[in-house]
C-alpha cells in the first residue's frame, strides 16, 4: 500500500537470505497464469519481487496494468476484466489471482463475477470481512481518494453498493486469506471470515508481498491440482 517501511525492509532482507527465494523447498509450477493485483495507493511496481519469484519457480505471472490503485472500485474492475481477457487470449487456463490489501478485495469480487475464468484467489492482508475496518490514517487517505473520484467521475460513483454486495457473498472459487496479526494498516480480524480459510503469518502489512513465510504458503497453495472444467 505504501513505499517500503522499516519493517517491510526487514522482511525483504529475510526473504533475500532465505532458500525459498531461490525456489528451494517449494514445488515448481506448471506454467499456469497468475495475476498480481496491488494494494491501495500502490501499483504494479510493488509486486515486482513476487513477479520475479513466481517466474523463477515455473509460473506465468502477469501484472494488472494498475499504475496507482486509487480509482473507484468498478473502474478498476473494468480494467481487470480486460486484463483477464488478454491473459486468456494466449492461455485459456483459469487464472489464479494474488491480491494485496485492496487488491485482494478486487480479486474476490472479480472472481464472483467471472468464476469460469479464475482458478483461485489468494489475498494478502485484505479486509474481506469489513473493508472499512482500517486505521484512521488509511481512512483519511480513502476519504481524499473518494472525494477526488466523485469530483472527477461524478456523484454516481459515490455508492459502491454492487461491489460491497459481491464482496460479502460466499466465495465463488477457492479463496484463501493470508494475514498478519501485527498489521498496522487494517484490523487483522477483518481478514478473517468463517467462509474463507485464513492463515496467519509474522510480519507487517506492506511486507506481505516480500515475506518468506508468505512465499512458502504461496508455493503450497499454487501447487493445488487445477479445478475440473465443467462439461455440459
């Protein structure tokens, strides 16, 4: 969500010295596409380390095309739908989505609307149970961005009722929430829902995308057998 803080830099240092960063101890992939969605106030640049790691261990990581995750949810979802179509035009396989923070909320809603195109969703520090359960500083940033969107795109974007409704629904594809109890951006309890498996790790909110424990979990989750394709 922000530029790396001291805690996240410590996690990056731990990752660079960990065998998992070199692909040891995780099953290598089968080339399936993995779409990476950055968090609020971030862009694809925040996912570059994860992108490189996924490529090294045998997956086909894809960036979202988001330069700065500040637009209204439905606007960003429209771009993600187009990106999903682009990815599947070269590989018809279902796409796995890894979303950080707000990126995980976007991934979950996109999966509700396109379950046929998505294999699974993995969220990192995403408040799936209550997207408003965030720190006061982050709330202030959200307020500024919301006002800017209303001015730029009209009052019709003030309400995101459809997005909130889809977010609340039981997941349409296998979904896993990875979170940290030391989260300083969202209340970690909002990352936990009874209908979505959740896994706690050590570390900071921003560091979840460069956390060696998270990478081990991703290696395990991504190696799941592909879901069977429905036949008529």
